[in-house]
C-alpha cells in the first residue's frame, strides 16, 4: 500500500486531510507521517517494506515512494529528485523510469511526479481546494459527476480524467502536477517517439534492439544485490523475465497465485524447476473478493472500474516475498508487441474509429443500458464520452493508433491498478516502465511485432529453455511449446484436435485467472448476492427493465460469458455498493 496526500495549509485542506486519513486507515503494518513545507501539508502512509525516501530543508522538502531510476544517474533518492525538479524548469527533463510517485515542495510551488505510463494512481483537485492524492477525494454520491458516471459506464474507466465524484481528476499519462499559488496544472513530462522509424532495419536487428532495451530496463530497476521475487504465471511474460533473471545469475523466489493443479501453477513450476529457482503456490480465499471490494470502494471510488477489485483483497497471498518483486504487468503490451490488441487483424494502415470504438466498448455496459440512464445530464454525458474518446483516438499516430490509445485509456485502469495492492507486501519492479524501452518498441515495425510475434522470437532466440515449456492458450488449456520436442510434434500430429476448446470456466478448473475474472465464481457470486438488496439504487439511475435484462439476479446467467462481456455487469454490481455507501 502506498498512499499520499498533498494539500494546502488551510481549513479546506484540513477537511481533506480528515477524509484522506479515514480512507487510508487500515490494520496493516504501515509507516505513516505528516510534514509541513511552507504553505503545504504532506501526509503519507506506505507498506512497511515499500521503498521510502524523504528529504527536508528549511523551506523545501520531498518524499519519494518507490523506485525512480535515471538512465545516467541510476537510482535516485528524494534529495536527488528534488534537486532535478527544482533546478530544471523544463518538465520533460523530470521523467524517470520505474514505479514510483514523488512529491516535491518549494515555497509556493509543489510538484507531483509519477511513472511515465501513469500506472501509479495520482489524482488532483479541480475546485477551490488545491490537493493531489493517491485516493480520489470528493463529495458524496448526491453530487455525482454526470460526465464521470457516463464515461465510466461507457468505457470502464475515467474519460478525460473525470471520475464518478466531482472536483477531482485522474492525472493524464506522462504528466506531472504543478501547483503554484492558487493555480494547478498538468504538465507533460514524457513525449512519445515517432512511430516505426526502425521499421526499415532487418528484422533480426530490430529483435536485438528490443531485447537489448528490455534487458537494460530490467537490469536498471533491480536492486544492487540480494534475492528478488517474481510473480510467475508460466505465461510468456513472466517466463521471459525468469529467463533473464537466471541469465543474470540473480537468485529469485517465484510465487504463483492459485492452486497446485492449476495450469498456471503447473507450468510455472516447470519453469522454476528448469531454472533451479524456489517456487511456491499460494491459494487466495474466495472472500478476497469481499475484502477487495471494500478497499476498492474506499480507496478507488470506482476510478479503476471494478473487474480487478479482487486484487485489493488478495495481497495476503504475497506475504514472504523479498522486498522487491519483478512483475510482467503491461509487459505484453510493450515488449510483447501487442500492437493489434483485442481482435485487430490488419496493421500498417489507419484503423478507423468505427472499428476501434466497438472494440473498446466491449468493456463497458451495453448500449441498451446506456440508453436507459434516467439522469438527463448523464445521458448527455454518454455522447460527450464517445466524442472525447474519438478525439483522443485521432490524437495518436496512424499506424500505432490502437496500441497507444489502449495504453492511455484502458491498460492503466484495467491492469495498472493491480500494482498498488501488490505494493503492500512487496514493491513491484515493472521493467516496461522505462523510457528507452517504450521508445524502441514504438519505433519497431508493428506488423512484425504485433500479436506477440516479437515476444515469441525473443523467447526462441534468447531463452530457448523457456520456449520449450508449454504455455497457456488465451488463458485456457496448455498449448504447444514455442519450441516443441520431436515427441511433442509427433503426438500433436497424431492426436490433433480440429477445434480448440474455449476458455476454462471456474467450475471446470479453479485456476487463478478464472477465479479472478469469472462473474460466476464464488467470490463474485457472494458480491452479487450482497448487492441484490441494493439493486433499487441502480434503478434510481438506470431504467429498471433495461438494467434487469442486462444484470441477472444471483444464480442467473449472462447472454455472453467471455471476459470482456462480464466487465459491464461487474461495474454495475460495484456501483450499487458505492451508491449505497456514499449517498
């Protein structure tokens, strides 16, 4: 857990402090403190093992939570970040690698800086009270932001940074907060490179460039010595990281969430055995969903959708890992070259909005439910959200438009929010939070790296011992290894199946991925039953007939059961809880 609050020293700031303290309160072992610098009050509460650095002077101060790395200077502390930020007026020189947040105060000025993909949650006030926080602080539900509600329901995340509560915004990707006097603004600190400038190079050279950038990114973010943890699923991402750690000679302790008979656990165990690494499988109880939902509503206020709220309650399964643990979150989007995400078939051309729009809309509630919104402002907000997303989409380059749009408007809420819960037990090392790695990935030939082609080549060429172990196919059954043995080739040929089975549901396999995502697992079933008496609160917002046809009663079934189609119903269940709590 890593929470902070920066506000002004006045009555309005004091009220925010009280609200923040109530939200951040927990029974966990945390390090908390409060300091004053000029007109600023700064509070923080972080996990006992989270990297924390502070620096104080007569009229200035800085707090750094996490690992901030510079390519030339290496790992920085709070004093180093303060020196860089306060001495250099150009915000684009402030960008750093790693998963972190830094708050620097100097007289009338305060600056909040985080990772270049905006995965660490940072929110800012837009009303009269100046504040920045890891927890969105706002009014009660009787003052919902209708545009924020509309954007959340339509696109499963904040559109234009607007949240379900008013007077607060999520800071944009690659931006820092700069407050001076009574003025607060977001300033760009990271500019994305031109696309595909390396596309004319030989493919082997492009592969080598990506691997070199990946290895440099991981090496730079690892601590100087000692064991590290690895969140190992047995998939491509984590096994590539495992192979690199082994090549470095770095001892690591691998942890898989789930049960020993799960596909993930079996494959991860094979990876660990081949590398001679310690490996444990830790089950997560089903009531993690209930605990997670409570924390999600308290700490996130619906700002990250709802599908991953389970992670907030699953942190007990990470106990015993080293202080730092490598994770492959967002790896497949950057290193995997997933520039054709979620069904995009053709690249190298301008993918029209008419294709991209329904692709992203799969994760929101249905059009029938949106049309049934009773609040006129929120109903108009749906049109606003669609137009805002369209403008944002067109603002990205032509060839990589889908890739960059998904990174900016989906990945940070759907995947990035997982990192903060992880930080309660072990601080996540996220190699893709590296400017050079992002720069290289953006300059490669999209067509040759899309759909994980580049990641597969990396495994075959640089980590063949990892490529000869079976991997999961779309999070379902184990598939053929990237480098299959002769026996495996013969067996697959003799016993080839014409049709590959669909995704495994919870009843068929208690695997981690489906316990996490399946709307019908015991955890979500308990949440649905608990939310059922609150359905009337949703009826106040959405037409009852449209809502009930879309959101089944506990025990009922959905018309579609794939992962994307379940996100909208999950969002509505979470919204029912939130409306009941904050109204």
